[in-house]
């Protein structure tokens, strides 16, 4: 819903990607699949009546994390394909002990610390991949090749501090 509202104000279109989910698929499956959709869109935008020079990406929560992972996946393979990113209350890291998680991770605002930990374990079960920025963009140390990003963390969100650190 949020992406449709942003696209309507921007004068754009939204392509909602129904990427693969856990538990049947784990990292990097959703990221690779989403990157392939972005590549397809870049090659076919004109036939869809869209401007291939104005392709952005975005998402909220896990969707923001997957789309950001796809942007990282594509930044060197398809430089310039993605022109902007819009990330709303997105998962940027797997930290479970920062201030926002301690304050808001009790379930009052839906997410709990334990639930987040279980999701991270399900999404990236191989701990060797936890430092891959395609899984958790907060691990990124080189922003070269990425488009400008709009990052909107939620004030009362256990994930807030990860987004602030990333920004």
C-alpha cells in the first residue's frame, strides 16, 4: 500500500514482486529472484509503457530488505538500472540488543525480540552468510554503485536503530 501511495504522488507505477519466502526458501533465494525481476523490468519497461530510465525499488519491512539486497546484487552487474530506492521501516541488520529493540521489542508494537531472532534464523540459517550485505544491508561498507536512498524508519519500531545506523 505504501509504495502505491508514493508512486501515485511521484507519477510512477508499482510492480509488486511476490518473491519466495521462508521456510521453503532461504537467503539468497528471494534476493536473487527479485534482482532477476528488476533485470526483466529494465529490459521490458518500454513495452509496458514505462520509462526504463526511471526504475526505482522499494519496500517495507522484509520487502525493503529483499529489494535492498537485490539492489546490492545488481549494482555492479547492471550499473545504473535502479535510479532510486525507497525503504520504509526496513530490516537492515540482525541486531537484537540495541536500544530500539530493548524498548519496543516486547510485542507492544507487533514485533518481539524473540520473533525477530526466529525470523533472522529462518531467513539466513547459515550464520556464515549473516555478514553478507545482500542479507542485511547494514553490513554494507561500500555504497559505490547504489542509487540515492530514501530511508524512513518508524519511531516506535524495534528495527528503528538499525535503519538509523544504516542511514
